[in-house]
DNA sequence: CGATAAACCTAT
DNA sequence: TGAGATAGGTTTATCG
């Protein structure tokens, strides 16, 4: 076991007489001239051939690179005139003609043969069920290189080229859109993160002078020799010890500027190396200039930046990590380091991948999906190492209102983190060894946090499991979407049954009303109201997957309308959309089988949740369970994805149609069965339902009885439907506030003796685009009404909150609204506050401005009555720094009033009078805050400077200017004096308290607080009291007492 | 001014 | 050549 920073080179160097077994972490494409192949392979070819580099780790933590030879990509095709191609002679001619055609479609390639083989094989199309054992042969076209696949597709589309063979009809393509890496993995039965064995004597170890990589074990092997193990069974269900390299850099920018790699130096890099899941850890901090000692970390002080970069790069190579992690490392750190090294001419720097003589790269990628939106990111490509950007993982798995390291640390680790403002970084760097030591401590912390997040979120375990269940390599999980996972599973299942996936022609999707291709689920009308009796919730378990399994919905089971006559009625299922599928007894579909796998994995994850009491752990396992559920639902979604690889709306539309029928039947059953006429004390009512759930008012007053009836009804309804469809009694809401479709809140009970929690759906409290003030206030109301059952208390609470707001006592951090920037600023059709601000910020400071996919935080400032809201959005940090005036009344009118009115509509008569009139709505924000935006922004800069009375803030006449008080206030100067002193005193105390709290956070009272954590309420409070104090003192000083 | 479209985010 | 799906509520800008 490797127990040092450097990955030890011990007895692990491969002895060809022993087998090598390792866990695969990455599969990468490369190529080499065929004549240099060190191992014998089945197919003899010339020119450049592809070589797969399979990287991984042994159980002893030795790094491995297997150069896998002899695997060539292929696609399939067929033609209605297949009979023309019977016989070896015709095939040989076809092969030759195709080779020429492919050559004509290929650029920059050697002249060696491209079409290596065309072989007719008995296969079938996954589309449609067919009884026939054999319909027509399919031709497997093996090509030399991955780039020839595209060329071959183009060649096959040119019908005229094949006229000479008597082929005039267009070819139909199959599996012509499969990535080479995935093709290989599917064909050899290798799933992501699986264990592999190169058996003894099957491989050729690389002698040191022939090594291409820096892995400890490096060998060549024929692809047919490398054995892939099933991850289902021990010992191949485990995870190898992975070496994880986490780092963070600090740069020194010009005053007030964001660092720019062409001019601004990298001054520190902190690294934490860990071996997962073993707790071995090493820490190093590379500093520019000498630096005091750090506990638990080695300081490597460099005199020169070039030396620092070189040292970091070579240390990374020595550490030989499998995983490189960090927070936002792809967008910032890695890219910056590489650009910086280039600017400094440190040519050896980018060679920190595992492949010698290959540079790491950083390139821009955009990912776009409906659920995730559009995200533009840099992606670091480092051969043999997987880059896991913890920020990106959290962005895909969690919906948060901010994704800064500060915010997520607090959220997931429960600890505040300091953020050193860039101007401070330069100061600390330019100071002495002590200030640099301080900086190094921050830098190190930022390198350690990603490791802690990774552990807490169990990223490695969760990703490994997902890679194994869905079959895709780790990198696909990090950079691609749901569809490739479904595609991978489909390819595997189809392959096992001799079926081929047609390559879908990309034409315009048939889009119906509102840009939707087919009808989705039913949402029952909500009987809005406040229910004081228990409402039982019945919910189908994994509804769409269970429908697809129950009715055997699949490409392979679909029967086209004109072939129904070939089947007995009992062999078919007619779906509500009029589509027809064969029953599982005739043929079991691929999709149901895929869903079986995913759902059993989900079941295992759910079972694990019950084994722990730690809420954080439960949360993580819950996330894993949800990810598997999402994958299962995405199997359904894949069939409905009209811009995807294999849409089949008969499947997706039938699934939703069954779902609609089921929710209707469930509703009718409950209404019909649970009646006074049938001996129950009350007539039941279905007050709401969405897609797969019904909310039932059985009429009983106690929770236990509602649970009993709910469970009973669930079982009865389950019996109405084919297995594995199952209606579950899940929970009771009591009381229940139903506001409308997709909007409700209720106290949730899963057991009769105590409630679980307040559950809120769709209401403002769960929406990230509401400010915390609105969310917290509404949540406070819901808690008082539904949990404490104290309506009058809730009214008082609201009034108090409104008063706080209007008197300027609400912290700015509670008034920050965030909205996602969903596209480029120029692409918006209408103006919107967050978009205008994003544009403004770009003009101010392009490097720190929000990018597509980022969330834009803003507050609304006071402005002229004629101003549009979108003109009044401003960056919260700027607002605090400059003391810009917030439009508190805007928050009342636009973020609180309507939501609260809707909530109270079911609870209180005359909401307007009860909540929004009275003295608390008068407000009396301090004058300082009532300056208009124009004033603050300097539009009235040329106006004569007026001076206000320190007592009442009225404008002072020239005569009173020097005194600082108007005639009226001068009368009571003495009490004003006391008042002012008290105000200054209170502010000083508050400022001291905030500073002290920040010092506690930074774990040092000896130093000035330098944190600028925008996601920390304390930061805003501290700056605000600081400003208030300064102004109060200035006002005081302006008076001739 | 009222209707409608655009934008966002959520429920399932 | 990549991208699971649809339903629906609310706020704000814009159109007529
Ligand atoms: N991201 C999602 C969530 C749901 N659905 C569809 C398919 C689901 O079967 C159905 C019901 O959704 P639920 O959220 O109730 O989840 P499930 O029924 O799938 O799972 P369970 O109720 O077992 O948690 O809605 C979907 O297509 N995509």
C-alpha cells in the first residue's frame, strides 16, 4: 500500500507471469501506426489504428494503463435489396466499393484500407416485434478508425456510388452513432468503473524505455484478452483505493481587478492528497516568497513563480493521482495555471497527465438540457486522470440558490468559511512571511473543503454505482446527460439478444401545441382550501417505470397497426393511445428489463437509508436513491425525446395515457367505495392529485384512522392493476393547506403518534427566485398556521416582519433575489432585472460577471416612479459597499403581498385589512436610505451640496449650515445629543459584535477581519453597521453642540 | 388598461 | 451527432 505523497513503485511492476487485476477509472482513445503494435491481434491492417488506453488502479493502489489493441469500430447497415449482396464475391465487391467511397469522404488520412470487413449476420431491428426468426441479413461494416464511421455514414448515404453493384435503394443504418469508447465497452461487456483482469501471459508489459505513460503498470494487450468482471459480485463489487489530488490556487491581481493570467502571478497553490477510502492524507502549500510554518502541511516556498509552477506540476506527476478535484477548478484554477505557464514560457508545465509528451488541455463545453438549463463550462482534459469538479457535481445534483464554496460548505458541512477579497490577497502576499502564512492557511482550507465535500456527499461511491448500473464510464457521468446512460443500457441489452438500434434520422420533430410532442399526465383540479381533517396521500410507486414493466412497453414489443392480425388477441396489449404491444409471454421487452435493474438498485439504496440515523448520511443516500429514480424515469423520457437517439412516441405516449387512466380509476374507486352508503362514517373526497397521486379526505378526524383507510384503499386499488403496479399509502397531511395545482403545504405524518415535518410544495418558500425575506416570512406563517395552529400569532408575526422591512431593519442578505441566467444576454426577447444586471456587471468587470447558467443575485433599489423594475436591480455587494438605497416597499408590494394574500385567502376574511393596513405599514426608514438611485449613482452630482439637519434631516438653511441643526431641533439639542450618543454607542456595540463573530469564524482575534463572503449574512451585517457607524459619527461631528 | 407572451422555476 | 419527458403557477414585460 502506498503510504506517501509519491505513488511508490514497488513490487507492483507487472510480471507477465501474473495476472493484473485493476479497477478501471477512465477509457481513452488514442492511435498508433499498426506496424508498431507490440501484441498480436486478430485483424491485420495497415496505416494508423486506434488504441484504447484503459486506466485504472489495483487493489494495492498501483496505477495501471492497459494499451488495448485490435478493437476496430463498426456500424451496421442493410438494404431492401440485400439479396443482391449474397455470396462472397458480391460481398467482396461491396467491401471494395465502400472502401473507395469512404476514402473519398475522409480527409487527412493515410492510404491504408479503411473498410476492414463487411460481414452479413443474422440480426434484427429493435423496432417492432416480429415473429420471424430471420427476415434479412444485416451487414456489419468494420472500419479501421473511429473517424471512418462518420465517413462511412456519408458514403452510404450516396446511393449513386452503389449503382454499380445493382443497389439503388438507400441503406438503412444501425448503431452508426455510437462513440468508439462506448462501442468497445459494450462489445466486451465492460461497464464503467468495473474491475478488469489481464490474465497471466496474455499481455506484454512495457519496458521502461518504451513507456508512453507514467503509470506503474503499463502493458499492451489484445482487446479480446482483457477480461471484464461483473460488478454485481464480490470481490468485484468493491472500489479500489483511489488517489485524490485536491487543490486551490491564489492569484495576485491589480488593485480592484480580477486576476488575468497574462499579467497576474500565481502566488500560492495548496494541495491536499488523500487516498480514498483510506484516511491517508498529505498537504502541501506552494508559496511565492517565504512563508511561516503551517500545522499539518508542508510549505514549499519558491523564490520564483516559474519554479513554483514547475514544482507543482512535477509533484502532481509524482503523486500520480487517479482523480483531480477542486472547487470550480475546471473553469478557473486549471485554466489559469495553464495560461499562466504559457505566458511565462514554462513549457514543461502542462505535462502533468499520465501520458508522456501529451499536454493537459482546457476547452470550452456547453451542456444544455431542459432540466439543467444551459451551462457553459471549461473542461480540463488530463490524460489518464479524471477531473472531478465538486462544484459541477453539486450543480447537477442539487438545486441551490448559490453555488459558491462558501455557500455549499455551510450547507453541506455546516461550517462557515472565510472568503478573502482579492484586494486583500495582494496585500497579504506583499506583506511578510507571517501574512503569507495567513494567506496560505486560507488557501489550504479551500483545497481541503472539496475533499470534505466529496466525502460527505459520497461522490465516489455514488458515481461508481451509477457507472456500473448504467454502463457508462465515469467521464460520461461528469460531462454528459441522462440519454447516454439509457443508450448504453439499451445497446447492451439489444446486443445480447441479437438486436440492432436503428440510427435515427434527424428531421424536425413533430411538435404539437405549446411545443409539446405528446400528452403528459393528468393533474386533478385542486379543491383549494384549508383542511383541518387529515388528508391521506396515495401514490403509485415509480408510476411510469411500473407501467412500462407491467405492459411490456418497448421498441421490441411494439406491433405496427398493419401487423396486428398476426397475433391472437390474448397476446396483445392495446394501449389507451391505440398502440399495440405484445405481452411479455410472447417476448419480454428490453426497456422493462433495464428498468428492473435500475429499480432494484434504487430499492437497495432505499434499504440502506433505513440503516442510519445520521440525517446528513440519510440525505446523501436519499440523493442516491433519487438519482436512480431519475435514471429510471429517464428511460421513459428517452423514448419521448424527439431530438434524441431513438424516440418512440408510441411508448412514451402510451405510458402517460395509462397513467392518466390510472389516476382517474383510482379517484373513481375511492369516491365510489368510501361512502356512507357502503358503511363508512363519511363520504370520501379526492381533493387533489397529480400524475400518480391522489389526496383523499376520508372525513375522519384522526390521523390513525386516515392511515388505516389510506392503506386499505391503496391495497384495493393495487389489485385493480397488473403487477408490478402498486399504489402505496405514503403519508397523511394534517392540517393541509391546498392552494391550487402544484401548490400546497401540510403537516406530514407517516406515523400516528407524531408528525414528521412541514411539507411544502410549489409555494414561494421553496422557490429559489424569491428573496430569503419572502421565503422566511411565508415559511414563518405556514409554520404558525399549520404547525403551531396559531393564526392570530401568524398575523402578528407578519405585521412585525412588514414593520421590520419598512423601517430598514431587514438585513440586505435577506433581500437578495437570485435568478438563473438561462441564455446569452443578447438572446433575451424581453428585458428583465437579472439580465440587465448581468449586462451591467459585464461592462463593469467582465471576468467576474455572471455567465450563462449562473445565478444572478440582485436587490431592487429605490428609483423614480417612472423607472422600470429591471432598471433598478443592483449587485448586493455594491449596494452594501456604497450604501445604495433599497426599495423596501417594492419587496412588500411585489414579493410578499400577493403570496400572503393567497395563503390567507383560505384562512382569514379581509386579508388586506388584517395584514396590509395599519401603523406597521407606514414605515420610517432612516433618511439615509431614502436617497434616490439618481442621487447615489451621481446623476445629481452637479447639484449644490445640501446639508441636512442632524436631528430631523430637513435641509438646512444657509444660516443654519454651520450649526448642523435646524432652529427647531436646536431647542432640544441636549436630548438630541444624548440620542446621538446612544445611537453611536449601539452601532459600535453591534459592529463590535459582528466583527467578533467573524473573528470567531476565522479562528483568530489577532487579525483584522478580511472575509468578503457574499453568501454570509454576517458579512452584509458587518459592512452595514460599519457604514452606519461611520455616518452616525460624521453626523455627530457635523453639529456644533 | 387588459390580454398575452416570455421567463423562471417547480411538481411529477 | 448533443440534448430524458409534460403540466402548470406566478411575475413581469410588451402588445394592441
Ligand atoms: N423527474 C421526473 C419525475 C417524475 N416523472 C414522472 C414519471 C414518474 O413515474 C411519475 C411520478 O413521479 P413521482 O415523483 O411521484 O415519482 P415515482 O412515482 O417515479 O417514484 P416514487 O413515487 O416511487 O418515489 O412522473 C418524470 O417523468 N420525471
